[in-house]
C-alpha cells in the first residue's frame, strides 16, 4: 500500500501520539471551554467560515473566543490531529497498523492517555482497547 491510498498524509505511532497529547491536552480542554462559552451566548460556531459557514452570524466582528477556538483548531489541524468533537473534547490521531490499515488513535478529554483506537468507518462507536491495535483483524 502506498501513501496515496491513505486518507491522511501524517501518521503517528502510539508513542508519538501519546507524547503529542501530553503537550496539547490543555488546548483541547480550552477548546471545550470556548465552545461552551460560545454556546451559552447562542453563537453557532459552525456558521463561521473556518467550519464551512458564511460569516459571523450577522455580527460585524467575530467574538474573541471564536478567534481563539479557530486558532487552536488550525494549530491542531496543522499538526495532523483531527478534532472530532468540540463538546466532549474528542480528537483522533491517524495511525497505520502493522497490517497497513489506516485507523485512528482516539482520545477524549478526561481520559488519562490514549487507550482506544477505531477503524475510520466505525468511528467513536467502534472504539476498541489499545491492546487490540497490534492484533490483525
């Protein structure tokens, strides 16, 4: 399998993802807090241009919380980390298993480290214990 067959250019080993996580978990925590603040103000972040929307919800300026949220999101994106859930602080790290299958190492805010993974089609609902990562399925 060559790299062109994979969805993502960047992939992490479990060790790399865990090391990266220790440096960015505070950012994920901040993302969740910013999203809560914006929700409380009735601000729909998905209408922001970064998330595929058209503009600042009819306001002239983007709230500073949104600017910060987008900055963090872009930073994580640049590192190759996928944000899956802003409400619960859910992120994925693309990974290549020993059988060459591209999967996600999955972490959710509150978990001590990365202890789950899932196939790309199965998503969060198909999370499996990290111990099963190296076994072929």
